[in-house]
C-alpha cells in the first residue's frame, strides 16, 4: 500500500498555498481549483439478500462545482508496486500545477475491472435521537469520471463529458488518470454491488444517512466545508419486509 506521506493538515496547508501563491500583478496566473460536494442522495430502498442480510441501498453522486476540473493521475514502476498519486490544478493561463497527494488506489475486482481511489467518498448512517453511528458503507473505492450533467451553467463547465471510464485503467495498468469536469458528477447507482449499508441488526427508528466527498481532506479544493449532504429516513419492519421512508433532505452541493 502506498504510504501516506502527508497528514491532512499538511494537505490543507498545501491547498492554501496553491490558492494564494499566484502573483498579484495584473494579468497574472491564478489557480482554478475544484470544489467537491455531493448531489442529493436518491433511490433509497431496502433489499434483503438470500442469506438474510438487510441492505439500505441508495444512489450517490459526487460533483464538482468549483472553478476548475478535479484531475488525478497515478503511476507505478511495475504491476507489483504501489501507485504514486498526484493532482493537477488548472491555472488561468491554461497550465496545470501538479502536486503529490496522499491517496491510494485499489483494484475493483467485484465486476468493475478497473482501479479505484480509496476514500474519495464516505457513507455513514447515524441515529437521529443520539447521533450514534450505526453503519458505514462497504464500498471504499471509487473510479470517477463525467457520468452526469449537474450544473452546466457554471463558468467553464463543458456541455458534454470530457473524462471517461477509460482513464480508470485495467489491472495491469502502470498509469491511470481520472477526472471530474466543472459542473459534472459521477453517479454510483443503488444497484452496484457495494452501494449499500448493512442494517440487518438495526431496530425500527429514525436515522440520518450522510454522504461526504473527500472525507479526509486529501485533495486540493477551494472549500472543504461544503462536502457533505444528508437525508433523514425512517426504517421499519413490516410483514412483507423492511421499508424506508424519507423524512427530509439536507443541503447539497
């Protein structure tokens, strides 16, 4: 595994440096950082497997509402070595400022067949009455690219997808690249293998499902304070199975 060479605090300092280091002279280059967030959570449903596991399933979409694209590249010297990951931040003169980030990759062998960035998103379920965390998603890695138009009215938003699944590579790849354009999102639908939280042992009650982009503050962004969204739900057991009811939504990107 690729060792974390920098703490979250150091990455935050690096983010600030990238956002403020441009010269202030007229016409000088300025950074165009991404701003990651989550679209509203959707498609909530409860499914029961053949083995009796109850799963809270849902669709989640990470989005970029910043001034520039969110772009990562990774490389390794051989198929037996770990990837080194870097992020490119666009500049107003069309160039890119590239810096290493403490991210790791894992191969998606569950039918995805490509490389994932670990901890790009997190999903947690907490009780509404006391805030106790009662579940987390089994999905830990994500390959991201432009799947869903989100806010194409943003300055610099392309009107068609720029980044595609091909950048996620295959198991033998020595280099991969992923991106999320301004105004675009990457949607993970509720039907994917790991897109759920195990609720088998939960009692009836009210809960909050929280989805967070870049939960560890790993990547350079213009704002790390607006990365999460949530939906409040009621879970109940019925004769014909468990049911979920939406109670309300929190702010989204």
